[in-house]
C-alpha cells in the first residue's frame, strides 16, 4: 500500500472530509512518533503496539566473495512490538 492509498484509507475510516485533512492527520502521527523516538521515549498504543528505540551493538565482518572487511558502529534503531489485538486481527483475517 502506498502512502496515497493509505491516506485514502484514513480518510474513509476516519471520516475526514478531504484527502488533505487525512494526510495532515497521517503526517501529524508520524511526526509525533518520530519526535518521541528521537527523544528516546517509547509510544505505546494499547492493542496496536509499541514504538521504541534500541541500541544496536557495533559489528564487523567480511563482504561475501571478497577479502574486504567492514565495521559498522553501534547505533540506535527504531523498533516496533506488535500488540495482541492487532496480532489477533491479522491472524484471523
């Protein structure tokens, strides 16, 4: 599903009168979640899931088929843990 298709779905299910209003709602949601994750806070939506961050350890390895090696420094990555209500809805679809 593309962003444009998702905006249409939000317009339909959310009762928004225009696509512009629905797109504003989608943007507000994504911006708010992004802002919280940048501050290392988690966002928990009961039944849907939890957005959080996790520290990923650095690693090194070799490029397959060559003698080249690489190192990737430790970094913070976004994570999403699915909620039970969403998991059950998808499983029963």
